[in-house]
C-alpha cells in the first residue's frame, strides 16, 4: 500500500450507516447535547489533543444480549479520518468489552463502560491532520447459557476497552489493527452483534472563536452528548427522536439513577430549576468530549489555562477523575 493510499480496515455490520442501525431496531435515534456548566469551545484539529470518554449504556433487558451469568458484550468501533498530502486516510479501532451486571434489577439496566475511546489524541500528527472520528456501538447477542460464543469471549479478553493509539496512522499500529478488525469483522459477519448507537464528530481546521459559527458549520464542540434511542423502558413516556433539540433540554444529575434528565422547553427556554427535569426512559449512551492545546503547540501556560479550567470543571460536574477530561491525575 502506498504512503498516500487509503488505510481501510472494515468492521462490516458493526460500522454501518445509521440507517442500517435504524433498520435493525425498527426505530431511530438522535444525538443531543447535554447542558455543560463548564462551558464549551470549538475543537481545532490543527492544534489540540482530544479526549473522548464513554460513560454507560442504559437499556432495557429485552434485546437478547444477556447471558445466563448476567454478562453483556459491548462492541465499540472508532473510525478516525485524516487528511494527508497524499489524500484522505482512515483507520478503524475496535474494542470489545464484557460487562457483568449480575446485581442489577430486572428490566432497566446500565452497562458501565467508563473508559477513554480517545485519550490525549493529537489531532495534528504532522503529516496527517484528523478531520473526524465516527463511533459505532453494538450489543453482542448471547449465544449460549453463559457465553457469547468462544470468538467473542476471546475478543473481550484481547480487545477490552482499547483507546485509539497515540498515532493511529503509523504502520506498526495498523498491523495490530488489521488483526483486531479481522476479529470483530468475523463477529459481525456471524451476526453476533446488534447496532445500538452511532455518532460522527467533525473537527474544524483552525481556531473558531464563535460557538454559533462552529455549530452552523457542523463542527464539534467540547462538552457532553448523548445518543438517545426511540426505544426504552416498557410502558414509560419516551422522549421523541424528531425535533428533539427544539422541544427538549437535557442535563446531567449525579443524584439521578438514570443520570440523564430532560425537560420540555417553554417558549423556547429551558427550566431554570432541576425540579422541572425528569429521568430519560429511552435507551441511551453518553459521551464527554474535551480538548486541550497540544504540547507541540508551544502555548504559554496562560494560553492553555482556559481550556484546562473548562476540562477540570467538566469532570468535577460529572463526578469523574481528571483523566476522563484529558487532564493528568495530579
């Protein structure tokens, strides 16, 4: 493969378009932004490192994805797309996590993932600038009493909670990814997984101080987002997945069992008090997206401080360790 060639490692059904995911469930989904008291800024692919932390999946125990010993398998695929002098390149990084939920109540359950899909990932690798990251999540089908099948059980041991490598475009990295993606492609080809959620993040090339212009251009901002499905708790009121942002406000609560809260907008405004919000009964998954100036950017400490304070406040609000927001532990 030539240096300017396209580096592709396909994961088949685990990385299909959202229309396929919709067809698999017979339903739809929507990406919503969650109120973030820490603030937000437009992510610059030329000068920032990004950290993407996935929290937990909330879902009904009705999809046939639990084994008898109360484990669930979650497949997460991150496709990184970049621009080089030779053209566009992309790389796919899969992860398979087996989650034990034996202590959960029947019905509604959460699958705690809590790891960084991307951790301190430099979007500007010098010869390649990352323009976007697309994330696909699938739930594994249970195949036996206490197993998802030997293949997926082994994949869970080898590919558990893998973060995007520091240089995903390097040849050494891609030799490992070729093996990893071949494993997950086989899982998908044998219909061992069901699509759950998909989100695509596009990064601005250069600094954009206006959040409104960043949003209008379809570029990603730091903050918290959730992919909300039209499916959810049986018999409960569910948030519609059409015109959702126009109709509802979302916020996070550390005190709430379900964490994600929603409230209908009144005259286009969000309620000021948390009492106006109630738990979201839809199936969903939440992500935190943080970005800090790259070490190679040679910014002064004063220049880095606003992004550092923003990230620190975000992790404090969500009750997470600093690493989840791209900050060192100490």
